[in-house]
C-alpha cells in the first residue's frame, strides 16, 4: 500500500471509529433518543445494547491495521441496518435531530465500504486461509 492510500485508509478508519465510539455513550447510558429509536424498532433494550457492543467491536477492529477490513465490514453491516431503518421506520429526522444520526450512519457506511475496498487483499487472503483450513477438517 502506498503512502497516499495509507493516509486515506487511516483517515477513513479514524472517522468511522470515532463516530461509532461517540454514539456508544448514548446507547449504553440509555439516552432518551436511543431508547426511542430501539423502542420504535421493537428492539429495546437488547437491540440497543447488542448494536452498541457490535459498534464497539467494529470500531476497535478498524483501528488495528491487520483487522481493519473486519471492522470495516462490520461497520458496513451495522450501518446498512441503520440506514434501512431510517428509510423504513424511523425517518431521516429522529426526535428533531435534523437527520444527524442518519448522516452519521451514511458517513460510517461510506468510510467502511471504501476501507473494505482498500483492504480487500487482506480480506481475501484471510478467507483463503480460513476456507483452506475448513476444507481439511
């Protein structure tokens, strides 16, 4: 990976991780917005806590170069769900936030998707090793 690609990768990973880590306080503290969102989805409290744990894991994986693709893939999955629910049940503006949570989800989704693309060789190498070991078992 050349220097420019490395800088882009780190920038995207840090942005995505910071956004996910920043929202954890609201999920884990039971902030009214988080409780409202997950109640609307019929997933309160287990969904709020579970998604929070998933975001914590994805953010930490993003910050480790060897596992960046795993964290990015996790972020893409989690944020795809967030965007889906904003479009189907929550709306863009949730409790008068002006769409801030929706836009954060889009930013993390894009950062994660580009990071997966940048680190695709690591992902494919891992999958090749994993499936090679699985075939022997």
